[in-house]
């Protein structure tokens, strides 16, 4: 049991360090790029096969350095007849991730943000 507790503690330390790195990198990347195809959302897609979940939609990192699920839809109701007002973009913060999933997603998010910074010359 002691080794499992040590391993759990190591995962938690890694999560805390990655969370800080995400916040710092996201702050450096401002202004954040718009998400492709979105009208209202500035975010970078995070693709991490190790943390795939069929129930989770598109995972993105946003300007605050946090990870979110992004769901986009179009709702043509009587009130919304143009594409802008019919567009729905919903960000849901991923708060209940297992530490191993968070680590995989955070690493991928850091990689994507670093690529963006390198493209900008920063």
C-alpha cells in the first residue's frame, strides 16, 4: 500500500506542476487563437489518445489554462434565423479527470500551445 500511496502522491504533484505550466503558457499566448469554425470561442484543441473517452466531446485548452469540453451546435428556432445567433458554443470545465487522464491531456495542451508560441516567434 505504501508504494501505491507514493505513486498517487507523485501523480498529484505532477498534476499541480502541469496546471501551473498550463496557466503560465496560456498567459504567454494571449491573445488566444480562435477555435476553428467557432464564432465565440478562443481555444486550442487537445488531442490525447491516452485520455480518450467516448462520452467526452472535443477537449480544448482556453485562455485561463484550464481544460474544457467544447460542444458546438446550431439551433434554428423561430428567434434565431441567422447563423450567428443560431450558433451555440458551450464550454464545460473538465474538473473530475483522473490524474493520469489530466496528465495526458495537459501534456498535449502544453505541446499545442508551445507550437502556437513558436509559430508566433515567441
